[in-house]
């Protein structure tokens, strides 16, 4: 695999590259439908009349996980812009929810307005043909869907809310990869989106949020994505994020993963601490590659498609047979 961060719960698998972009989303089975197929979901920062996507060269990036978890601790710094980001990302252990807790730090000693933009470039069911995206005014969210595959995107500026609407400040839905159109992420270059509410075909979407930062101050927002097979599924998960708050969901997943990876009975006392950490990291990584119905997939990312129009998302009976039965059982607990 060529992805630096993998997050999953046996039904929803999300791969993040070294530029902190989502590049693969598998749902509802690990290794089958890839709803991004390698197209980058970009993150951009707009301040002082300048937009910078964090895959650009003027960013310093350090990918990492929190110890003994599948929660990321990715850091990105742009010293030219005077902005630092901490991205703590997770797929909930039980529910098909992808959460991003993003802490934004102003590295300058003056108050500033900082905008964050998130681009979604779905290719639903692995092809991107006949996709639809719509802005839902009542909940202030965007939903991408085709047939029985639905993905809802929202943003929260605080951990808890008393209303049903998310905190998206700006949005655009439009066309990409057709007649020279690149996508709505280009619309973010001036810091303002078109607010076009719906499109279908080869499409993408971008959402934005604006923050007021004090000199050397920090602010935190939560980006979330829910996955389901119909509108009811994704809205129920959206309600769950609102009711419990993203912090509670992040903590529950983090606690569960630490407990799970420490459940093994093998005596590791004779190993160096770094080898114990590597062993536990390997268990957690293998866990993300196991499907809810038990298949252990060889490798899940879309880069191989570029070379021979194939993937390596296969379950090899030989490899599966070599896995300890106890590991297979643990993957379902």
C-alpha cells in the first residue's frame, strides 16, 4: 500500500495520502467499491487574500498516529501563511462516520480571519458516471449519492449544538473532468464559493468555513462525513454527530482501539519498546484491511489502477489461512 494513514471499521475504509488528502473511500465492503478511486479530496487554507492547498510545496507535513490507536495526529505548517494545522482523524469503531478534528493556529501576533475549504471529488461506485450532489438547506449539509450509496458532509465549529444545522459557511457544487472543467475547488481561489446547490454527472463539491483567530490564537472545527445506503441512513448518523458531539465519538473510538490492541495474550516483555509499538501498529493496520464479513484483503489503494487497470484488493485464501484464527475473531469484536 502507498497510503500513509489508513482508517477503518470493517465497513468504511478511508485512506489518506502523504499530503493529508483522502484518496480512497471503500463502502460498504473493504476492498470492493472505491468511491474516490484515487482522486484527491483537497484541504485548502485562505487568509490574507491568498489560498493554499496543503498538498503544495510550501507546506511542511508530518503524518502520524496517536499511540496504539487508528486516530491520526497529522501536522501541517505553512510558515509563509503563518498557519499551522493539527488534524486528528478517525473512522468511528461502530458507526460509518469519518471525523476530522482540525485545530488551526495563527502563527502571527495579529488577529486574522482564516478560511478552510474542503473539496470532495467522489467517483461513486468506482466510476463517477451519473453522480448527484445536492445542498440540503434544512441541515446545511451536502449529500453526494448514486443508487444505494450516500455520503453526507457537514462542519461543526463547536463540539455540541442545540440545532440540526451544521456550520458550513460557504459551498459550491459543480462539474469536473468534462469540457475542460477542473472542479469547484478552483472556485475557492478568491475565498468565495458560488453557492450552486445541485449538479449531476461528473461532479464535485467544495465547502468552506470561516474562523476569527486572535494573535497566536487557536480555533477548532470538526469536519465529518457519514456513509449510508439512503438518505435516512446518512441523516441518522448526522443526528448522532449532533447529539453526542464529535469529541465523544472520537474519544470512544480511541479508547476502544487502545483496549482492543492490548487484548492480545502474547508476552512482549522481552522486546524493545519500539518493537512493541510496531507490533501493535501492525495489528491495527491489518484490522483496517479486514471486511465486516471476514475477508482479509491484501492491499487497498487505487494507485495500481494507473499502471495496469487493476487493483490489489483481493482476498487470497492462502494468505487468509495463515492468519491466526484468534486474529480473525478479534476483527469482529
